[in-house]
C-alpha cells in the first residue's frame, strides 16, 4: 500500500494545498535532485501516521465498554452516572473538536495530531489510577481531547496529502479505526484476566498504542513547507514578496499563497443546507455508535451471555468496519449520490435492533454482524466530508462544523439510554429509541449525499 501511494505525488499538482515535486513553499530555495525520494519517504510517514492515529481513536471508549460493569462496581456508579460516562466522548469531541482548525492553522495539522496522541496516552495512563469518579472523568476527558482534534484533522490530512485518493485513503483510515475499535473490545477482557483481573491495568495498557502513534508524526512536525505544516507567512504579508522573492521562488509559491488566501476567506458554513444535513447525519450515526460501544456488551451480558463472549460480540460489530470501511468510501466516490448506501446501512440497523429486542442471546452473532454493517455510516460520513467541499480550506471548515455539531447532537443518546435502562429495568425502551433514531438518520443522510458542494451553497 505504501509503495503504491508514494507514486501519487506526480498526480497531486492540481490541488492548491499540495506541493508539486518542487517542495519550496514561501522561500527562494531551488529544489535539489533528491526531492522525489524525500517526498516518497514523507508520504510513507504520513500513511503510517494516519494508520497508527486511527488505531488510537476508539480503544479509550471500547475498552471501557468491555469493562463497564467492573468500572461501575469499582467506582460505585449508578446506571445514570454510567450513562453520563458514556456521553463524555461526544461531549469532548464537540467541545474540543471545534478548536482543531485554529490549532492546525497556527501549528500545522501534524503538530496538532502529534500532541493529540500524547494527550491520549497520558489520559489513558492516568484515568484508572486517579481514584474516584470525578478523577476518572477528568483523565478520560484529557484522552478524549486528543481524540477530538485528531478526529477533525484526519479528513483534512487526507485531502491535503492525497487529494485524488480521498476514497482510498479514507477507507484505509477507517479500516484502521475499525480495527483498533474491535481489538480493544475483543482483547480487553482476556488481557485484564492475564494481568491479574485488575480492571485498572486492563484499561491503562492501551496507552502503549498511543505512545507508538506519536513516533511517525515527530519528523513530520520538524519538516517545514509541507501541506501538514502551519500556514505560510506570505499570505499575511503579500506586499513584501516582490522585494524578497527571486525568480525561482516565484515558480514555487503560488499554490501555497492560493491555499492561504482560501483559508483567509472562510465560508459561511451555516448557510449551507448540505453542511447541516451532513452534521445531523454525523450526529445521529455517532449516537448509534457510542450507544453501541458503551452499552451493547452490557445488553448481551444482561441476556445471559458470558462477559468474554459479550466482548467478542462487540468486537465483531466493530470489526465489520475493517473490510466495509475500505469498500464503502471507494463505492461512495464512484456514485453521484450516496443516498442508496445510507438507506442500505439503515435497513441493516433496523434488522439488528429488531433482533436485539426479540432474541438478544439466541441470534447474538447475527445481530452483531448487522449492527456492525449499520455502524459503517461513519466512514461514509467522513467520505462525504471530503466530497462535499472542493477545496482544502472548505474541507477543514466542513469537517470541524459537521463533527463538532454532530457530536453535540449525539451527547444525549448514551445518557438517555442509561436513564431508560435504570428506570425501566430492561432494554426494551432503549432499543426502541435506537431503532427510532435510524429514521431521521436515513432522511438527512440522503440529503447530505446529493451531488453538491458547500462552497456553492454558502458563498464567501
């Protein structure tokens, strides 16, 4: 895969956000003959960084879902407080995700994602050992802050570095995300047992994966003049360019200046109906995803399924995203309208929830598979973020708006499920709620899938 991608720099010259094979951006230096190998080496680092980052974007959540009963007992949580705990991820994603575009402009996407991985690792190490529910929530919020900014910037990094491979790279990123999600759900319980049955150790061990994800971003942070660096200075001081630039520099910086000018004239994103449809679609699919990650293992355990098997069932749901997260974005980019995919995923969700309602233990593996297919609305949403904007600056704004607004929409879902579960004494009402939310998800998903861009709708 990496070898295939390194050849793409010859096809990315059409994008204002991607450098040509002459890497000088905002300087007067002339490219040397060693530039192509350097570009290829950096492309491999970007791919490694994307994959390792994606692997870290869900273990903090699904590892907790697999051990939620043990954590509740250890910290003395009620069902409602546990519901609040499962609502913390979308809250953090909404609050901290909106900061990502400004941080990326100031420090560059690579630096922000690198810091995000450090935050994830620190939070995962601290949260099992700080003591008490409040400390657990604060340390979780630190890890989730790192996840939030990385969530927003992953589509941006893909669009900037691989503008003609958005579907392929989004699929690779989504596959890695699904693999990390499933791995945490599947191995957290047996790994906890191997570590002596201590749930604190079973949660903290995932910090090692975050530490590994820091490594590929370090040389990308140190590199200057790349699409993942902070925005170049010439856009802020255009008058000084004639006095300072030589002829070679004039041939290498227009793309950078053009991209910076685009970023300096932000879209009125809230005027775009497509942006709102995509934000609501993102929020409703996130609601389903966080309810699934936080509560599905408990649903199976309450139906009489052993804890280890319940974790495996959750892993099956998550691992369905590995192959489908690669197939769905590629299919979506080939269709003029993504509505049929939205409908197909929604129908799988209806079937899975019906099975959970009527026979949760009897057909557990089938329901896990169906809900895993339904959860692939996430890579579809990410793909549509890249497709509904023409420019890199537009993708930054649309990604931040759709994800931050979407995660705000998703906050009440897991909490409401916890409250309904505690007060009804069963899973009938929560499952009915989950199925009911699929109706508006399908409607707004069809609207978001129409062939149009936010630049056309929002204007400048």
